[in-house]
């Protein structure tokens, strides 16, 4: 079956080819030649008609433009001046000139928009975002610290607390609350000691003991330590790395119970990216802190935790 099918195809092809040999092939060739000539003539005729119609339309448009805008020549000149790359057609075709002019206007608008966007972006980038970190040492205090946390929560402000390890037992809820409300908890040693006066082992114990208590409550390791009296040994290598954090603005709040004095001292000295030092174990300091937050917020400051200022 397969072979006979193949033979049939072969024979069929042969017959088909045979019809185009001899006289019938010549006739077909002549017919094709006529057909091709006819198609060519029709194509030429259509092209010529298009050119004539286009010229007429150009004349009509030219008259309209002359009446409305002061002349074809001016528009062509505008097109020449603004778009030298595309002038050859525009010199004679007013529609193209108009289109070209519109495109020029459009691109000018686009350029203006992109320039406006650029300048706006530059303005936003150059505009100083005034950040400040407010920090509290020597807590947690059973009365003052919750009051401070209430005030900060009310204002949506996060602070950094450098807590003393020995103040934690009995105040675990305060530590937990600090963590839950987005504050950063740092280490202020266990006994509030001058680290630099201690042996490396004793200094590390002060830091690690406090960190262990905080970890028990929050499940987090403390990474930041504020050495009491600002005294830190650079070479101190405890079992984990700690970043010492000092301060920029110290109103010596522990020397006065006058809230206004503390507020004034801070506001006079503070600059963007500063770290403010206060103590959450004094009621006057807590009151001052909340007034400082209000005043600086009004001045456009944004309160951040110290890690945001340090880790850059
Ligand atoms: Ni202290």
C-alpha cells in the first residue's frame, strides 16, 4: 500500500508538470506578462493620484494656515529653527510642519515636567531631615519610668533606655513594656560602675549580667552600652560585641529639679543627629523630657533610637 501511494504521488507530480510543457506553457507565460503589466499600471496610476491629492490638500491647508497664522513660510521657518533634523518634508508640507511644531511643543512640555520633577527631588533630598535621639540612663524606675513611657506613647515617640542591671529585678514589666512599645534597651552596667577602673573580667561581668537579665525578659541581646561616667575601654572584649554610646547634649538634669532649666539647656544646645542625655529616675527629668519632645517635634525634629544614628 505504501509503495503504491508513493508511486501515485510521483506519477501525479509528473502529470502536473507535463501540462506546463510546450504550447500551453507559452500561453500561460503570455497571460502572466499581461497580468503583471496591468498590476504595474494600476499601481503607477494610484501613486500618481495620491501625489496629486496630497498636493491639493497641501494647497488648501496652506491657504487656511496663511489666513490664520500669517503664512506658510513662517511656519516652515519655525519648523526649521526648532527641528533641523526633520525639515526637508516640512518645507513644502504644512500639515507636517504643524505636526512637527506640535511635537516640539509636546517635547518641550515633557522636558519642563522632567525638570520640575528633578528640582522637586533635589529639594526633597537637600531638605534636611532633622533627627534626634533622646536617651535615658539609670532606670528602670518604678514610678518615673512608667510615667515617661505613658508620655512617649501618647506622642508616638521612641527613646533609648540604658538600664542598670540591679534596677531590673521587680521592674521586669517595665523592661517588657519598653521593648513592646518600640524603645531600644541598652546596657548601663549592673552596678553603675566605672568600667575603666575594673579588670577586663569584672567589666565584662557587669555588662553581661545586665544583658542576661534583659534577654530573659525580651529574648533579645543588647548591643549598645552606655558606660557610666562615659568611661569605656576600647580594648574591652567581652563574649559579645557591644557598641559604646555616649551623648552630645547633657543638660545635667540630675543637678536640678527645675524642669524649665533642663528644657532650656537642651533646646539651646540641640542640633540635628544629636543624642540627648537625660535620666528617667527623676520626675523633673521626665517632665522636661516630654516638654523637649513637644518643642522639638514642633521644630520638625524626628525622634529615632540611637541605633538609627549610629549605624550609618
Ligand atoms: Ni548613669
